[in-house]
C-alpha cells in the first residue's frame, strides 16, 4: 500500500508497549466515544509536548539568533500588554 494514512492510532501502556492499533474514525464518532476521545486528547497533549521540546532545543542550541515566525493574530496588541501574551520574558535580577 503506497497511500499515506494520517489517522492511524496507536495506544501504548505506561511501559510504552503497544496495546492496540486502529484507524481513527470520523471526528463525530471520536467525540461520542469516551475512550477514543481520551486517546485523541492524550495524543494531542503528547504532540504538543514533543513540539515544545523541539522548540526548547532550538532555542538553547542556536549559535547566533532565533526567529519565531507565526500567523498574525486577529487581536491588536499594544506593547504594554505584550507580556500578557508571552508571559514573563526575564526571570531574576
């Protein structure tokens, strides 16, 4: 089979062993089933964590500069309010 399948799910236990593998059904079915919904939520959280780890590595390994490029927000932000969107920029004294 040469087609790409984006909705393959792999459920792993605490020891990272595969418990089951399946083709994710439609969003409506996933939202209606508690087990599938929890699995999707876990997967999204794990994916976000992995992306955050990659971002951390990129920030801490740069030799000269880092660039963060993103889609523009719909909301206008004044510089005085910037910390509300980014959190504290500097810690310590």
